[in-house]
């Protein structure tokens, strides 16, 4: 009986998540893209969710100090995964960027252009499970915080980053 109740609860959760995901995916994407295109609003922060790539208009907002692109946890079968796989090289245009948060995405490596962001203090790549580009991160000597929880970096890789970035708080698990 307990197994039947558990199975029913899991099925109910799956159906609920699938319906909510399908309903909200297009709304969230359209809302965020419209926000990006609204040139009258000059906020220094921008958060995007439910997208497969960062719209090019984002990189025209050179005054941004905070950019967040949150992907989607795609552990449910049958749900289209909305997450970015790369950071466009145009990231170099965001010279005022202080915080870049790219959680729950599929980023493997950083473009070399990210090394132009000398104002960047916080880089959060939490839950980018295939991320392995510690060499580029190790060159970002100005970073104050780097988060890579769930990136599956080895203990040796995290220790290497700590050696290369002694003034940077590194949040990681291995």
C-alpha cells in the first residue's frame, strides 16, 4: 500500500511539474526577452530564465552590473530543457559587470573574452555539471567569489583554483 501511495505521489508531482513547465516556459521567455528589448528601462540588473541562448540585445546593455541566467533542472523526462550551453564572446562588452550568475545551465567552458571583465567580482557557475574550464577561471585574479557547486570538479582542481586565486572565496563540492 505504501508503495502504491508513493508511486501515485511521484506521478502526481511529474504531471504537475510538466504542466507548469509547459505553461510557464513561453511566458517566462517572452517576458524576459521583452524586458531585454525595453530600452527605456536602464536597470543595472538583469535576470533571465527559461532560455536556450542569451539574446544579443543583452550585450548592448553596457551599464549592467548584475546578470543572471538561470537554466532549468531537466531531470524530468518529456520536458524540454531550457538552459544555455555557451556564453557568447560579446560578453566582453559588459565591462561594468560585477556579478555573473549562470546556475543550472550546460556551460562547459568560458570564452576567453570573459577575461576582459576586470570589474567582475562574483562568478557563479553552480550546477553546470560539465564545467571544466578551470584554466580560464584561474586567470581571473580579480575575482572575489567563485561558486562551482555541482560542477563535478575534482578536489585537485578546486585546490589548484585556491592556489591560483588566493584572495578569492571558492565555493565547491567534490
